[in-house]
C-alpha cells in the first residue's frame, strides 16, 4: 500500500510535466481550511494528531476530562488545467487534553493531568478534480509534508515531561468543491491513506525512538472545511 501512495505522487508529477489540456491561463488560488474538535470524558491518550502512536498516558480511572484540538491549513497554488492543481500548504495544529482527579500508573494518588501539543508543518500537494465542470466537484489530493511537533505533560500544574518529534507524512485524501461562483469555492476535505515516518524524543533525557505508521486516517479530526479564491 505504501507503494500505491508513492505511485500516486509519481503520477501527479508526470501529469504536471505533461499537462497540455485546455487553456492554462494565470489562475492562482489562495485558500484555507480548518478543523475544530472538542470531546468530553474521553480516554486520556496522547493529544497527538498523527497516527504514530508516540507519547500517550494510560489511566485506570478518570473523573472529568476534556480534549480539544484545532487545526488551520492555509495554502497557495496554481491551476495547471481545469482538472489539475498544484500547491504549497502550511499546517498548524494545537491540542489540549485535561483530566481532573485521575489515577495514572505509577502514581499512588489522583492528580490533575494536562497534555498540550503544538505542531507546524509544510508540504506540497496536487489536486485531481474528477468533474471540474459541475457545481459540486470531487477530487483526490495526494500530498507530502514535513512536520515538527512539541508536546508537554503537566501533573498538578508542574511540567513533568517535554517531548518533541519530527516526521514526514505522505498520503492521499478525498474532498468536495462547491463552486459558489467563478472565483469563490467552498471546500470539504477528509483524510484517506497516509504513511508517517519520523523520530521522537523526550527532552533532557536519552530517550529517543524512531517511529512509523501506515493506514487510514478517516475520523473527525481529518475533516476540514474551508474556502478558496481563484485570482
């Protein structure tokens, strides 16, 4: 399956190089999308938004918990032809997890626990529109992205652990475009398949590990709503 994702990216590059279809013009696109998710009384796992399985905390009992994530992805790109678009994207995410009066393995008494994460990434993507002349258009969006992640663990208002990670992510998602008019479009984008490979470490310790994962990432945290303008 990893080879299929890499093959999709290779096909995207070939299409860009050989794009001769219809008029090209100078249609630039400015856009952005966002995701917001809040959950109450969730299991206290890491607030990481990637599928790496790094970090995390386990508990055998929780009282009041809250998990909140927010992500925004501005992007800039150019239409090669009506069916093909290539762009550069920034990806900024924050995550906040709180658990009050919870029991953590290794701790004799209950504590108030927090896990805060901040992540920033930059990447390239192509968009392949299946029916560009329709009001509602469907697309496939392969991408390649590099991310930096910082996370801290807090127990009873004291920072007990700081972690950081850097990783590459390659994948392909799905989406829908709604053409409001000839210049403005609304977008809905979801996850799909992704492969992650990187390195994780606990700051000020000798703990350092490589990690990787491959699979689907279709969930509420991968549904993005947005708008874009054709210039």
